[in-house]
C-alpha cells in the first residue's frame, strides 16, 4: 500500500467501525482496547509511522494471497476501497481479498509469529483467536457473505488455511456492540471506561493542577492499592534474595540442573547501546539538535 492509499485508508477508517476495531470494543483483542479505538476515531491522526510488525505484515500479504490463488486455482479480487454496510453506514470493512464464485467469500490474510502460533488450531478448522473470528464475522456482515477464509503464514515458512462460516447470532451481538460504541461514545465524543493503565495515560495526558477530594469509595481503592504495593514490595524483595543466593552458588557456571534436568541458566550475553553521555560530550550541538521534550504523568502514593 503506497503512502497516498494508506492515508486515504486511515481517513476512511475514521468514518466507521471496522473489523479490526470490533474485537477491541468487545475486550477480546490482545492488541488494543476500546479506548484505543475511541481515540483513533476522535483525535487527529498521528504521524503515520508504521511499525516493523505492520511493515512486514503488508509486505508478505501479496505472497500469501498468491499462495492461496495457487492452492485453489482462482484469482483473488483485491478491493481498493473500503466497503460499507448498505443499511448501517457506520459499519466498514477493509478486506484483504474477496474470493470469487457463485458464493463469494472473505479472504483475510495473517502473518503470525512463532510465539503466537499456539493460539491457532489445525489446518482447515475454525480454531483461530477470538478477535479474528469477530473480525471476519464483521466483514461477512458488511458484505453479506456466507463464509470467510483466513490464510495464515506461521513463522515465515508454514502456510495454513482456516474456514469460518457465517454465524447470524454472533453477527447480531457484534452489530449491537458496534452500534452502541459508535452512537454512545464516538459521535458524542464520550470516552469509554478505561480498563488499563495505558487507557488512563492516553485519556488524561496532563494534569490541570486541581485537587480532588476523595470519597469513601476512592479512599477504599487507595487503601487496597497501598496494601497491594506493600505486599508486592515484600514479594519482589524475597525474589531478589532467593535469586541472589542461587546466583552466588552458581558462580561462573552457565547452567544449573538437578538429576539431569535443567533448572536455570545464567549465560553471558553481549549487547550494544549508544553511550548518550559520551555522545553528548563529543557532539553537544548535534545532540541538542535532536533533543526531544516529552511529557508524562508520575503517580505517587503518599
């Protein structure tokens, strides 16, 4: 996808709920939250800087599509525009491909790393992560298709296909959730409830200097947090003590084992990093040129 197409794609995504959004809205996505989706729809888009993960995902997509075409002897249709539901304009779909035929279907492409492969089932099954089930179910609803195929490449060298049949009951649940999110949060610009520390950091980037008087409920949360942190401090201290004793016994040994079974390793690993202090002393003007001020909020219990 070239820069101009990607810019148009990102702009179109802001006009509705897409398949990659619905899993986050339902709280089943490991990649993003409902707050992330809300901010993506309501805040000015950030500078487009695709991650390595996204870059390679897009780079291998044509290769996986080609493999699917070869396996089935058909030419996949690759839409160049975002699809929109005929009745619910806020439902959008950015399809990787459309499988032609009397019964057309959705083709979704996934580039899966080795660590994530365990969440996927056998070739030909519908055993895929829930967030992807929701994604293709959304696409089927938008396009009124009866099935979807997820073509996935695992670890760069293992190809598998998964078939998902249309489920109207699931579809109704997704549409209700998407509708509520769009009309109760996005349009009136009322943020959904924060579920993670990342959510609150994204929603409340700066303080306004006010003092908030705690009520009984907030005081109870404070007490619970302070107690939990005290317990965690004790646990962390105990972990450090035990690790220190084990490492002291290991000395310069690389591996610890018991009756032939490895228990732990403590191996030397080389790493490289930029010595910022030395660089600043050697090139103060250049360092100043690339210095960037960032803001964050620090939370401290008293």
